[in-house]
């Protein structure tokens, strides 16, 4: 497999630290507000990476954290009057529910920053003792001058860093960042030998990686991922403090997905156009949303607009129309050439465009085979297996094919349709076929197609 390494700025052959085993750490959300489409895209991208590596035969350990102590969370506490636990538990629960709707697999490990306080204190203490950190009146700061490789990950120049770091007149260098913030009144804090307080943002991920994934070799993990907005300062600072504390590189490969734009404008709360996942799921089914977010290569900016989403849905419809043609047919084995072609495409830095074009071709060929031999069981079984493979690898195509085409229909209309079907079934039992035919015609007038199967009557609009 080849992946684009953000640090090297080139596509590299992926060679894991330990043969056949892969460790991945992805930065999760800061849980003070609802998740937006940027979170959704990042989650789907790295879910696809994980699924692909598993299909390639690797044993994958996947970690995604929750930042559950942070300035933004504390500000929310002050405004709402709620505890840190109340706020973070609420938004973690909502996030996980939304990820489930998007068919994003749960991480193997989902650590919280507050569960790694001992490790954070230990790393801060090491950096203080080896001279890579210093004390100010409000906290402990990392001395970026002590890391000769600082900015080697993001490749930024010093002038570019100033708008991405917190200004503080007491710091030796404005690039320096807080490892530990001393206690303030009415804020969560933890005892430490160098002063009671709470962790800064960047140190938590280094410590959670060390706690849950660290190797004894030159690199602690195989792949560190996240949105491109985290490349600097968050990932740069993670890498720096880890080098200085452990004399190891944090990750062998760095992967970053690009931004989500809303109708061409970079998504940002400051621009007032942030699009929450919860709002998108009110309008679009999670699988349709997932497929749409998958369709653009992860390193390209994603322009979210309704017209493109509807075009994407029509493409997904074709998969479900094929699935409907083999409704409830058993699966055999996935076509080897088809499977290998998709894995080859995704092994090229997750080339999703090529993978989807291969699926489109499979759909066209499968429909032709069914047209020629509609009752050929071997053809039906292979198509079923191919669709199952797509579902397992891409996380789409999992729904009942008829229920998929019922999406968006109001419950009131569904109840009316189900009642008419019930009346039709009763008429057929009574051998009142004229009444049954009249009900079928009434349903057709409502744009409802029905199909009688051994498992009962199914319908779609």
C-alpha cells in the first residue's frame, strides 16, 4: 500500500513497524459542542483507511481520542452552569450516535484526556527536568528552541506561525506552548509536583499514544491522522514534545484530510456557516451522507452542496437497484478480479475515484448478466457476494434494498401504504383477486411499486 505522508510531502510505500500489525491514532473531537461535517469527513476517511488495511490482511489497532478538558469546555461550563462531566458525556454520546448513523466503526480504544492525567504529569515532569520546558506564572511551557526539528512536520516558516499560536508576552518564543496550565478559580484542576492545574491541549495526545500504542523502536506508532487544520500547531507540537521527552519519533507516517467547504466557502464557525452533522442527518440518511463524503479524495478540499449530493445519491441508487434485483438471494464468493481491483485502487493512497469507477463497471456488467440470464443462481450469488464486499469495505450498501427506496417518506404515508398492503393480502387470502388488483392499482397511482416475495410483499416509491 502507498500513502501520502504529510511530513515528507510525497507518496510512500507503507511498511508498518511490526509485520502484519498496524497502529493508528486519529485525533477525535473536543467535546464541547455538536460535531460538524469536518468531523464527519475525517472520521469517514480514516474509517476507510482502517477497513482497507484490514482487508489487506493487517491486524489494526485503531485509537481515536476525546479531548474532554479544554478552554472551550471550561467556557461552556461557565456559561451553562453544568459540570465538565455533564457537558463532555452529553457530547460524546451524541458524537458516537452520529458516527453510528454514518456507519463509522467504533475505535478499538477511545481514551479521554482526563483518563491520562498521570501520564501527562509524568511527561511534563520529564520535559522540565531535561530542560525542554520552563515555568511561567500561569503554567509550564515547552521550549520549542530545544527541538532542532521543530516545524519539520508542517514545513511552516516562523512568520506563518504567529496567527496560529496563542500570544503571551512572558514566553521565550511565541511558538512555545503550554504543557500545563496552573489552577484558576472555579476551574477543574489536578495535583502535580510542579503545581496544581490541568493539561494543555497538545500534550494529551502524545501521552495517550504512549499509554495505549507505544512501541519500543524508533517510532511509537505507524500512522497519526487527522484534519489538515491540526497539522500546525497541534501535530507539530505533539511531535516536538515526544521527541524531546522520549527521543523517539511520534509516528512513522502522518496523514491529513483536507477541509470541507459549504458551497465553496471554508467551513468555520467564525464565518457562521458551520454545518452540524445532526442537521445534515435530519435531511439526509447517514449512509447517503457517508457515500457523498467518500466520493472526493481525502486530500482534496470537499465542497458540500446539495446538487452534488443528489448526483452522488443517484450513483448509490444504482447499487441498490442491482441489490433489489437479487433480493434476499444467498451470496457465494466475491469475484477475485473485482475484489483485487478495488483493493489495488485503495492501496494507491485511497484512490476512491478509481474504486468507485470499478464498482460502477461491476454494476453495469451485473445488470447485463441478469438481463441475459435472470434466473442464473451462480450470477445472483456472485453479485450478492460483491455487494457484501462493498458494504464491508466502504460501509455502504448495507440496507434492505426496498427500505432504501423508502427513505424520505413520511411515517403517515408509510402507514397508509402498509394498511393498503394489509388489505390486499387479506383480499388475496379470501381469493378476492379483483379487490387485490384494485388495491395494487391504487398503490401504483400513488407511485408505489410492489413485489411479492417468499418473505412477503415489499414496496418502494
